């Protein structure tokens, strides 16, 4: 799979993960859960923690993977440029 296709899939998947992480409170209002975590009701503390730390974690992961995809795209562009230059020289 080309680096561009990987970047598109990465963007789609990370967007979905960010949406779920950022809107965890909505999920907990649809499915109410009784119980306590760290002395707080689960349906209040889990969305807050996932919203804060989940988005922070996803941002770090997205940055690292995005940088590696950018490097792969640059390498692929260089290979494609060299191949087109070699084909152009062979035709002359």
C-alpha cells in the first residue's frame, strides 16, 4: 500500500478514535452505569478522564505515526522522481 493510502486510512481511523474519546460523555448518558471509581460516579469520571488523557494519548500517537508517514511519503516521492528522471533520460 502506498504511503498516501496509509495516511488516508490513518486519518480516518484517528478521526473516529478522537470522536469517540471526546464524546465519551454522550455514550455514558445513553448507557447509564452505576458504580464508583476513585470515589466519583463512573458515569461522570470516566468521560472526563478519557476526554482529557485519552485525547492527550491519541494526540501523541497521532504525532508520532504522522511524522513517520510523512517521512515515508517523502521517500516515496524521491523514488518516483528518480524513476521518472531515469525514464526521461532513457528516452533521449
